[in-house]
C-alpha cells in the first residue's frame, strides 16, 4: 500500500509543478501503457504466436478496434467480407 501512496504523491508533485491536473496525467500514463501493451502484442501477432481473439481479450478492446490499429500501423491482415 505504501507504493501506491508514493505514486499518488509523485503524481500530486508533478501536477503542482506542471499546468496539468491529476486526471490529465493519469490519462497520459494510461495511454502510454496501453500503447506499450499493444506494441508487445503486435510483435507476437506478426510472428503468429498470438491470435486476434487472445489479444483483444488481453487488451479489453473489440476486434474492430484492433483491426483499426493494424490498419493505422500498416500491418497486413486478412480481410473478411460480409456477404
């Protein structure tokens, strides 16, 4: 529990030093760690060691959002046509 208090105090210090609120800082941290986790999973996806369903479950996102990330990063994937 003391580690959490340390993190909270560091966020408070950083908020006082910068022009940002605590929530803005936490949102930036969340985005950073989400991107980090996405990149780790993309490496495994490219090697064929992890499937889309496993990745979406780990990241707690929809498959559509994952495919949008693949398109954004220009990574090839199979496209299924609805008919």
